[in-house]
């Protein structure tokens, strides 16, 4: 009885990890989801980009060297 329970739990853990991996056929920026931004909730700065977090539109990326907005980071990128 304990052996069957152990095998069931082991298979459950292994199979959920395998199915939860990202699909390797697609790169994160193959397609972009554009939405309305909504209110700004946070701002931070990196070396190349200033990141603006919004309530419903994901992260907006402002290129500090080009002075323009790049493609946003949304749930489409994970």
C-alpha cells in the first residue's frame, strides 16, 4: 500500500514538473501582446532600460540610450 502511494506521489511530482516547462519552440519575444497600460505602480532603472510597472499592461521598457519605448514585457513572455 505504501509502495503504491509512494509511486503515485513520485509520478505526480515528476509529471507536473515536466508539463510546467516552457515550450522550447518559441522564444519569449516571438510575439508581443499590446494592452492598455493602466495606472503606474512601480518604476525602476537598469543599465539600459527604465522599467515602468503598470497595473494591467505589464512592464513598459524605456530605452535610456535611444530615448524610446521598446516592446513591453507582458504575460506573453512569461
